[in-house]
C-alpha cells in the first residue's frame, strides 16, 4: 500500500505530528509512506525521518498550478491519503488526484471530498495538537499506544555537530545550554530582553557554555544579548542551516525557548526543555514529551495569539528569571 500524509504547514505542528506518523508505521509496517511537508523545513524532517520519502510540488497560486500538482500526485498511484493538515487545499488536491481513500477532519467545509472523516463538536474539550493528530487515527480504528517516543540521531550526526561547535569556539559540549531568545512570529513571544540578560548572567555562573539559536529574525535580539557578554556565550542565530540544528540541540544539557519550532524540535529529541509561553496556549501547543517544563502565567488576556502585545506584556513579564534559573538547575542537574 502507498500512503500519502499531508503534514501541518508550521514546523511546530509537523513536529507534534511525529507520534501520529509512528502510529501509522505501526499499523502499516510494510507500506510505503510519503510525506507532503513545507519545503522550508522538509530538509530538517528528512534528517529526522530517514525511512520516509517526501513529495513536493510547485507552489499553487492558480488553477493551472493546482491541476498540474494534482496530476503529478495522481501519477504516484497512492492508495490512501491521511490529512494531518486541516486546510481545504490539501483535501482538494487529493480529491482531484483521485486517491481512493482520503481521511481527515471535517473542517474548512471540505468534508464532501473525504471518504472517511471526523467532525469535532463545539462541546468537545480541546485537545493538545499531538493528541489531536493521534485522535484522528484512533477514531479510524488504528492503534496509537506507544507512539509518543523521542527521535534519535545517528552517531555521525552527533559527531559532526560536536565538531562544528568546537570550530565555533566551544571547548566542550558537556555543559551546553541552548537558548532561543527571539521569535520569527513576533515580539509578543519574546521574553523581555533584560530578563534574558539576567538569566544568562546566572547561567554563566554554572560554568556552562551558552549557544544562542534561532532564525535570522532572532538575530537582533541575540546580538543585543551577546553584546553584554564575552565569555562562553556564542551567538549562532541565523548562521547554520535548519537541517543542521538537530545535532546541536541533541547535545544540549538544557534547552530554553519560547513557543516555536526549535522548542518542539528539542522536545522531540528528548532534551530537557524549559518553555516560556505567553500569547499562545501551552495546553494546546506546548512541549508534550518529558523531560520538559512550561512556564505560563494565568493572566486574563492570554492566550491572545497577537504578534505584538498592545498592552503591557504581562504574560511574559510575570515569569521571573530566578524561577527559570532554578528550573534549569533542576532539569540540567547542575551543581550550585
């Protein structure tokens, strides 16, 4: 059997869907499973999922491109499409490609294009995204127990990452702390700069080496933080390709970050994760695997999903650096 899986469009969502992919593999161990992923991070997923193939097609901007993509998909002769992406477009593509079985949630008015569908009620309690994707398979009678596991990387990948860190100036990866200070989503997710500087100052007292990671959008925040320090602090934000970051994260003794793809990546790799959540709901999209701890204050305006806070940013200002530092010591098993 040939199975096509549409992954969520965001990196965090795709990483939270990894247990659902494992469940599919458990239920269809001999099937060929092909993934449709956002091209901006498909290379990263290929590193994490070497046993899966990937299907790509040009960006669909008009009817002509839609027809071309569906014809390309039809030539692959898939037997089953599983839509972990809730968009109308994903259902339309597999419908036009005439894939015999099309499974997904009945959302975005796309139910008529699905052969098997699940419709959630407004009264149903909200599910964490990881459970949301697993729930789809469970409702269709598939086994999902034992799917919530961490990803593993090859020894070669870890050696290459350690070598690159050494070339960047790090003396050892044994006491490595990774901090993701910025956000490509918006400043509403960014912990106040003075709080981050205070935390870094405390972390350096642990004799740890600290790496700042993030996309190019994080560079301004990372540069401001690094300008305060000149010892054991390495600003690598936006400097390494995304697909090379799993190796660095897998070597971290502790990871600290806000809501974003790297936080879920560190969690998927089994590293101790400390997540700082403000405008988004950690109960829906926070790190879901141990070992992890999420800070989120019960302020009346959160979650809001704003990109820039129009008020006083109290959701993140009420997370104290001292509390985060104590959790780093606990999860990282540092000696004070």
